[in-house]
């Protein structure tokens, strides 16, 4: 097998290095927030069609915190000051048992709690609808060894945080 002369190998090496480094020259790190159609957002208080007890305050707080922590948009204090308005309604709350005690098949010990939120994002000035009726589902599991009501109440902040994370991605990521 013939070996390449040193100068040819050096030139090929430089070509490979230049091709590899110029291919990434225009790459920009980030999520593309520069392309958002709005800079400020008003998160309306959460609606509660699912009649989930004490959920409005928890879910509203988690949603506002999630947008504030993300940093791609600023939170507005009213719909009139915002470039976009997000309305969310907790539409469905479901529970289904996933595990039972082996000695008593009628006693469910582990439940899946699911919440479906329906989201609408609009521009209050032009009344442009960015999206309407977008459903976002979240599910958490609970164990009801100490009672079902306390377990459901304790998991509510975790459901709210999970929902808030999905809503932020739904609103701010490219769609």
C-alpha cells in the first residue's frame, strides 16, 4: 500500500478541519425566542370546569412562576398591557386505579390522577388567535394508604408544576 506524501496528507487534513468548523459557523444556541410574536404575556386566572377543589390558586401560581422562570417573555399584570393573553381551563380531572392489594382486589391502593387543561393564546390588540382549544394532559400517581383525599391534595402542586411546564413549552416553543 502506497503512503501519501506528507504535503498531500497535510492539505487533506486542513480541508477536513475547515469543512468541519465552517459547517457550524451559523449555529446559534437557544430556543429561538427571537422569533416569538410577543414579548409580554398575561396569564389569566385558571378556570376550573373540572371542579377540582382548591386548584385555581395552585395552578395559577405555578403557571405564572413557570413563565417567570423561563425568561423568554415578561409577565404582564393585566390583559391590556400584554402582547398575548393565555387562558387555561382545567377541563377534566380523572382518577383510575392502577394497583390493588393482593389479598383484597376491591381495595385500590394506587391511582393515576389525570388533569386535562384546555389552553387558548390570543393577541388582545388584534384579536389574533395563536391557538385555541389546545389540550394538555398531565398524569401523576398516588398511593392512598393514608386516605385518598390527603393523597390527592398533596399531589396537586406536583400536577400543577408538571402542567405549567408543558404549557410553557406549548406556548413558547416553535409551533
